C-alpha cells in the first residue's frame, strides 16, 4: 500500500518532470534523510539549513539529482579525510524539503 503523498512537492516543482522512478527515489530519500540528515538554525540570519554529511559524495550527488536542488561542498577541516555536505539553505529549497 502506498502511504506517501508527494502532491505538494510535485505541484511546487513543476519545472522538473517526475515518474514512478522519481516517486521511488523520493521514498528512498526520505528513509535516508531520517537516518543521516539534520536541520540546523541560524538565529542571526533567521534561516534554517537542511544538511547531510557523508565521507563519500556519491550518495549526495544522487540526492541532488533526485531533488533537483541543493549544493554539495567539501569541508577538509572536519577530520583528516574531510567530509562532503549536501546543504539546502535557501528559503525556497527548505520549503520543498518540508513539503516532502
């Protein structure tokens, strides 16, 4: 039985075409984000950030392709090997994440 409803997300992302594969990819993303993502707030600038950190950027590029937005940056100062971060920090993008 299908329990996810992405209508609000799809209706606010009309510039991207979606298919059954897109639906399955979004379901996968929700599960992945439940375990690895976080929300952070910036009180000074009054905005929220959606962040996923990974040592291997491949999964982050997959997420960016699925969603159609977000940025991926490398942070070498986190540890010896560094870390990659998928981040959504603009208001429009964070609203899209909330709609999921």
